[in-house]
C-alpha cells in the first residue's frame, strides 16, 4: 500500500501514528507530495477527487481517502483496538472534535500563507480560531477521563491536533486555561509513534 502524504499535515500524521501503534508502518510506503488547495498535485487528484490528503492507495481496490476512513480501515486490517465498542460513540466524538481543530487550524494557516495580504480576512481567521479555542476547552473540561486508559483513535487524533497547534500556531498559546489537557499532551507527545512522526516543512 502507498500513503499519499505531506509531512506537515496533521491528518496524515494521524494515519502515520496509527500505523506505528498497530505495527503496520512497514506495510505502507509514504509518498510525499507538494500539494495545496491552489495547486493540487496530480497524484492527489488521481487518488481522491476531493483533492485532499491523506489517500491510501491499495493494490487490489480503489484508493481510500479521509483520515477517518483510512484509520478505521487500517485498524480493522490489524485487528486492532483503536475503536473500542464499549465507548465507541464517545471515541468517535473525540476524534471528530480533534479533526475539527485540525480543519480550522489548517484554514487559519492557509489564510496567512496562500491568500494575498490585501485579501486576507482577519474576522474570518478569528472565527476559525474560535472553533479551535472552543474545541480545546471542551476537551479540557468534558473529555479528560476519556483520554485516559488504553490507547484509542480519539487520543491519537487529539495528540496530532494539539501538536499541529504547537507547530503552526504556537503564539496562540492554546495551553492557557487548559492545563489538564496540556499535561496530558505533554505525556502523550513522548510516545515513540509521536516522536517518529514529528511534522516538518
């Protein structure tokens, strides 16, 4: 299998962390591409009509895309335990919250990097950041007990989302007022899978 990826993408990182944690990293070749909403690479368009990464190319079946679909597939392939039935809906909600943080934070990044200075909309950018701030606060106040215990996809998604905030938006200081979540992340970020997948430009 081949994973179309970019090292800075938090969505790609989520898949890569799961590959490490389920001992499948050697089963998937990483295909790093240069792609953006304004210049989507041919490899991405061929694998995913939406034009987003990650996409997982399989030898005998259509490509899979969207990190949630890919992670669910890879966990099933490994007969893993990242989607525990006893708390499935909570875990999926945590994953969706983390993916929402990634979505909004990436849009803030794009606004600053891809849009001409005179066209940038500060109110729109702050509205996206408000989504990040609300979601981080919700994790800190509502979901900390669910972030403890055996590893699951919710924890992986949250770890990758918070890492992206540090990577691209450190000046926003997401830890302020979210000390429980910050303490959890400081420990989670030391997992071998997180260290091995650290983002870079």
